[in-house]
């Protein structure tokens, strides 16, 4: 099944509870899908996308606010967030490890990082193709890498990763810092 017909945004955020931080919210495609959260903070570095996300946030029933910021430097108090959400962002962040350190800092003890991301393909042929295409692709696609080993980086940074679904190169996971 392709990602376009997989209702992944609902799966990712529909049942998430508590105080939520969404990183790299883009134009705010997930924001109206939070049904059970108490409050949603969203950050997005691109000013034009952040403006669109603010429009989407204003239409939400739940309290949602949007700030311009990067995942590597979160304008959020330590240990204040129940769930951090990331969808299709870790392919593009400048520094995955620094972003994970910041996410660890803002999460409460037992807080959860929920992600849908595309990652380096598992088959050697496709992984090689992703490696070859990435230098060109990231130049035209806002630093999007086709070959980021995001699950392995999470584990190396001492996150306990629970993979909920894999669809091709797309992974839906939950991770807890330990
Ligand atoms: C493919 S878009 C996904 C947008 C949105 N999360 C969604 O699912 O529709 C990637 C987003 O990551 C954002 N981004 C890139 N680098 C980032 C960083 N260092 N910190 C936070 N967001 C970043 C981009 O500005 C862009 O909005």
C-alpha cells in the first residue's frame, strides 16, 4: 500500500493525549487531527509554512499554537511535554542527534516520541540507489535525505524504539528515552 492511501496522519496523532509538541509542522496538515490532546504546541522553521500552520491552528477546536523554531533548539521548557510528534521531518533536519537531545530534554519522564518518517531502504539495492540519489535530491527537496538511518540513530542515542508499522521506506514508531 502506498503512503497516499494509508491513513497515516490519523494513526499518528488521532489518539495522542496530554501536552503535545509537533516539530516541523509544515503547513499544519496534522493539526486538525488531534482529537484527544489537551494542548498542542507546534514549531516550524519556514516562515511561510508556519503562517499556513497558524491559519490551520486557528480553525482547531483544541488549543494549538505555532512558533517559528528548529528542532535542534526548541523554545520549550524542560520536562513539560507528554508526546513529541514528527512526521516526515527527520529526513530534513540539519542535525538529527541534536534534535533528539532537545526532544529528550522537553519530554516528561516516560514521555513518548511518535514518528512517521521515511528512512534508508532495507534492501541493499534500494539503499544504494537512495545513497546515490540523495546528494541531488536534497538540493531540490529542501534538504530531504532519502537515506537517513533514523531508527538506528534513535537506538544509538539511547531511545527504546517500538516499530508499529513499516510500509516500504515509511516507518511509524514510538520511542522512549532511557
Ligand atoms: C516534508 S515537510 C513535512 C511537514 C509536516 N510535518 C507534514 O507531515 O506535512 C518537512 C518539514 O520539516 C521542516 N524542517 C526542516 N528542517 C527542520 C528542523 N531543523 N527543525 C524542524 N523542522 C524542520 C520543514 O520546514 C518542513 O516543514
